């Protein structure tokens, strides 16, 4: 399953907030066997969010949108997702019932629009907050508050998956440019994928659905690179 992640918020684009939701979701989805093909940050702009959601829902098997849910002036995600599907927001009886019967709110307590989600969407309850999420076709709309987002994701986590991949990391105390021949050789010999990540030392990350191939490739590399541990 190929998944695209969309984080909404001017505060992310300005650097005031770090997109921890994206990294957390990417880790969870990858572990489940899904492939995260895009992580995109979009400003608080209805037309821009709608454009990106519309593009990604056609290109990927699933899209997860985080942020911009609630009753405040810049919470426009539901409106934008509705626009992407060519529909409107509407008061949802299930949302109202969840808030009044389960959440203990009365109709007078709720800000205007709190119970509105796109027509044809299915509500996702918020175990840690008030603002509901929703699912419409292959688009999942989750809160931006990390604790709320993670709790809501658990409600749909079993809907994401694919072929799980084994991974191993080999550290090399050599310049990345000097490792290219061995990276090429190990990929050809064992049929694995190798990514290289420079830093204090180079991390060679080996991936494959075949656990034995990953283990063999890692052992092969460990014998042929200079270890930072001496």
C-alpha cells in the first residue's frame, strides 16, 4: 500500500512547529508494511489543501491528513477535504450523538460547525479530544495535536499494511563516495535495497522482504567496510 501524508499548518511552514506527526506516522506505516511515498506540508488555505488532497487521493492508495480540525478560525481542513471531493460539509448525527451522549456536551456547549464533516464521510471519534476526524473514500482526516492524532490513528491502524520488510544498519567510518562500489555489489549479490545516510559516520540501511537476505547482506558489508567502532 502506497500512502501519502499531508500535514496542514502555517506554523509548520514557518518553523514554529516541527512535523512530528509525519515522522511518527511514517514509522508506524513502514513497520506495518506500507510505503510512505509522500510527506507534504500545506498552508492553512482551503484551495491549496483541496488541490493537494485531490491530487494525492487519485495517485495513492491512501492519504492521511493531519491538522486543522476544530472550531477556531484557521481550522479549515474539513471544508478543504469536502471541496476535494466536490461535496459540502453537513451536520452529522453520529458526531452529535458521540459528543452529547458520550462526551457529555449539550448542543449549546458546541461551537458552530463542530458536528460538521463532509457529506458521505464516516466519523472517526477522538479518544483524547473534542474535534472528530473522518474517513471519506481513501482519505483519513486526523487531528494535528500529537496525542489526539495518535489515539485516533489506532482506530484505523489495521487498515494500513503491505509486505513487511526486514531492515539492518551497518555503520561505516568511510566517506560515502568511497562506498559506492560495495553498495552496488551488495545490492546485486543479495537483491536488497541499500540507502546511505552520512553524518558522524555513514549509516548503510539494508532493506528487503527477505530477512535472510538482509542478514547475509549486512554480514557481507560488515566484513568489507571500516567500522567506526574500530
